[in-house]
C-alpha cells in the first residue's frame, strides 16, 4: 500500500540513527549448472554466513545520501550503480515511502572478493531503511525485494546456513543442530569480477578444460549433519574455483599454504579471489591465520566463525 503522510509521521519509524550489522557469506558448496536464457546460471549452493561484518547506519534526511569508510573507500562508486542506493530506492518504491535517508557504511568485507560484500550492504540497507521508515515489512517480504537487487541478497537478509537454488535467490534454511565452524579467511590484493568468473567457467567447460560439475548439494548437507570438521572439509566444493584459478593462478599457492599450515581444507570463496580454510577449532584458526599472513600469500588472513545471523539492527 502507498505510504501516506499524517500526524503520526513523527511516531512512525525511528527518530534516532538505525545501525545494522550484516555478515559476509561463503559457499560451502557452489554447484554451477548451465547458462540460462536470462544470462544467469542455474545454481545448487549452500550459503554460510561468517563473522566478518559490514555496518550500515541510517539517519533521517531530506534526500538520499551515502558516505562510507573502511574497505574499498575511495574505490567503490557512490552513484546510482551502488547496491546500497539501489536497495533504498527499491524499498521506497515497494512501500511508497519517500527514499529519504542519510546512509553511512563502514566496510570490513572486501570489494569484489567473492564474499558478497555488495549484496550484504544491500541487505543491510533494506533492514535499516525498513526500521528507519517504520514500513514494517517481514523478512520474507524484504527477501523478495532483495532478489531484484542481486542473487545473493536474499540470503544475507536471512543469514545462517541455507540452501540456494534458481540463480541463488531462492533460499531455504538448512536445519541442523547448532554447530560452530571455524574458518580462516585469506583476503587477496584486488578483486575478481563475478560475471567474468562465470564467463571463464563457461569457456573452460566448452573447451573441455573444466572438471565435472559438482552438481547437487546432498553430500554437503549430509556432511553438515555429522558435525565433524574433517567430514565437512572433505565435502566442500566450488565449481567456480577452476575459473578463479585460471584468472588468478597465484591463488593455488594460497590454497597450498593454508593446507600446509594445517587447515583441514581450503577453497576459493564464491567467484574469488578470497580463499577460505576450514580448521578444527578456534585456536587452530588463529594459528593458521598467523601462518598465512607470515607466508605473504594474501593481503590479510583473519579467523572467522559461522554460521552467524543475517542483517540485523544492533
Ligand atoms: O545476481 P547478481 O547481479 O549478483 O549477479 C552478478 C552476475 O553474476 C550476473 O550478471 C551474472 O553474470 C553472474 N551470475 C550468474 N549466475 C548466477 C548468479 C550470477 O551467471 N546464478
């Protein structure tokens, strides 16, 4: 329904700043199917939200503005291509509320890193503006708007561990007894373009130079239920890894270094170039992160745990 100004305006929504924290995602399983007619690939993926966060603050304003600090400041375009501004406008359009807010983003998730940082920021914006404006949408309604902004955005509204199908926008939670997994996230210098990684995978497949597609996520889901890091390590898989390694051959040394440091397994996260390593516990994650940093095979290695919640007001 359309938003109508009335005497309750000052009561509706939040008068003070609304702060939202949103996690990065990794894919425990990323099965890439054929290219569809709409330019997307059919996916079978298992998303997992980890404890590296961006923070978005929304304040009342009489226009829509965005400022930022942290990872990517000075590089990320703050124009209409920005996913934060697109998310704010999409929510405004859906609710009929004017798209007025002063938004500020504090980033820790690297740009174009394969951790869905831009999608996370869009999810944070939907939750923040919904609270600021008092438009009161459910998480499922927010996820529906999120799907129009990007394939990973609905997952970042929900968080946790979830199965993603379609182009990744159709998410359903994976119900397992709570278990914390301990990761090391090796952030590379520079980013990789997601569309280019998908194109490179198609090229390698057409040339017969790609491994067999990993297909359904059933094996990964069964491994998750066993709650044993060694079992989960053996089940991790990512079809886009071949493409990321082809575009950035140096990532092979990063993966080897993590495994040499005692990680149970390492994979490229999403379309890369971030690599993630599963370790047996939090102490091991600290230790492997230290060794990866010392080995100079990445810009920055940090421990993280998952699953964590999606975009939430804090
Ligand atoms: O959905 P999103 O805008 O984040 O996707 C970015 C790009 O990644 C798409 O334009 C497409 O090139 C590629 N992609 C894909 N198949 C998917 C998801 C993304 O080919 N399932």
